[in-house]
C-alpha cells in the first residue's frame, strides 16, 4: 500500500492530498528515512509525522482497504509518541 493512502485511510492525516503534500515536503519518515508519497509500506514499520507543532510516531498494525472509522483506528496504527516540536529540538 502507498504511504499517502495509508496515512489518509488510517486517519493519521485527514486527507490523502494533505498526506501527499506532507511527504513531498519531507515531513514524513518511514523507519527513520524521509519517504515519498508512493513509498510502499508494510505491517510493523514505524512512521514519523511532523504535523503542526507536534511530532507523532506510529507503528503500522494493519493495512486498511477503506477509510477506517474513528473508533477503530487503534486497530490499524499504534501511536507510540506525540511530542511538541519544542521538546524534541531542545
């Protein structure tokens, strides 16, 4: 599955266009490497997203076939950490 599709379907980023833009701007990394929107992802990989004033880290649990309802998002990605950018850079 493409990275931008996963981010949108799993609810990590609200829309696929926003996910693609974040990837194009170098704000998304997979397993520590900056990733393009078409990067192929698999279960078990770790995603880091710099969005707004936060850095969020996820682990992929499942690959969704369609958009995931808000209540079931924890079944597809596990939020490992969420920190303000200020704390990370200092």
